[in-house]
């Protein structure tokens, strides 16, 4: 079950006695916990029927006793256990999970890991309640996720704006969502979010960013590449070398992958994990570099990644390293 499905059922007044939220992606877990804490009960009922625990500050017996109470002047009570992974003797909750109260909605947030699916406890949880197992998204899924998040708020966003957000922020859904929420507050109703909005409200230059650097490299436009690097050097927080190198590594890895893909544009876009809108940029870069050039770029990126952390380098500034790297990629 996805986190949206849980919230959708709650909105329809469908409840299970146990919701076990686990895995690597905190954002999905936080969305469910946030809704449970602030929306499942009215403000009047929360005073008597909402109990929130933190794993590091509580024990299994206290949590079970709270779950076994009956609601006061309401149909149900809500008990939330945050940071469950930090609670000692967590598995002793099995004593309650075996026979949970239907009038208690027990929400357990177990972050950065999950129970052994073969264990008795795990099987019992699946039998008695709902399990949300979360995973980190792959980097190539982030633009699509951002687009879906915006669409869920009833608005639209351009493909390029999605890529700018994902490339700049990285794999942090909470930060991406926060920036999108900030955009929604500042933009007029019905406005389609574009690169200018990202530049104005998020602080990412629409001309000088990693996405534009990739395109300039793909076109072997040395003038534009050096202008972007000059901007990065003058604004080190805009795109530090430790962010640029992994992004370019993924870029050239996708270009290299193109040489082994059979089929048309749909198959190629799927293999690369990119929106078909951007496929033409990758195919043009593949023509410019060839398989050998793409492989050579990957090797150079690995070498300069080591140099950027002081391995095999005499202390060059990041800006100089980046200039040298990009020049060598474009001019063998």
C-alpha cells in the first residue's frame, strides 16, 4: 500500500487498528504521521484521545497501556509511536499487536530500516494491520515525482523546471516538497511553474546550473561551458564540485548506455530513465562523443572525483579542477 492510499482510506473513514510505517524514505512516513497527528481527530478530541510517543523516551509497556485505553467521548483514539527504531524491546509490542483494539488507531513510524520479513512479528503485523514499506527513489525518478507532487496540488510544472529542482536539491523529497509548497504560496492560481519561477523563488539560476552544463557539454559548446564554470566558481554554493561530478557521471553513463539500446525513442527513453522530451539531448551528445568518448569522460570524472577530495592532487582549487576536467572531456 502507498502512503496516499492510507490517507485516502482515512478520509473515507476506513480504519485499521495498526499502521506500521517502515523503510528508507522518511518523507512518505512523515506524510502519514502528520495526517494521523493533526487530521484524524478534531481539535476537541485530540486533548483526550491523541497520544504521541518517541521511541527513545518511552518503553513498550507504556505504549501498550496507552493503546489498550478506550477513547473518551469519541469513536476512536490515536496512538503514535515516532522513531520506533530507537525504542528498546520494540518486539515486545507483539503482546498488543496479537489482539489490538478496534477503537485504537496505532501508528508506528520505524525509520531507516525495516523488520525482518520472515520474523513472527513481521507476519503478525501484516495479518493485523497495514504495512507501508518505503524505499528511496532513484535519481532519475525525482523529476517525475516532483511533477506528480505538483499535479496533486492541482497545478502544473514544466519538464525543465522539474529537472532543475531535482538536480539542484538531489534525493531529498522533503526539501523538494518544501520548495514546491513555497512556489504554490507565491504564484497566482493556475500558473504553470517554469524555470523563471524556479530561479526567482528557489534561487537556482535558469542559465547557470548543472542541467545547462550537461547540455553545453553534450553540444561541446566550450564557451558556454566555461561561462557556467565561471559562475559556479564565483558562487560556490550554487553547484559545488562534489555535486557536479556525480551529476555528470550519471549523464555520461546514460550516454554510454545508449550505444547498447535497441529500439526506438520510447525504448531509449525508458532505458535511460528520462522523459522523452529530453531524449534528443542525449542522442545528440552520443553522436558528438561516441562510445569511446563517453567512456573516457566517465574515467575522467572518476579521476577528478578522487582529486576533489585530495587524493592524487596537489591542492588545486575546486574551480580550477572543474575547468581542467571539463576541458579534457571536450578536448581529448
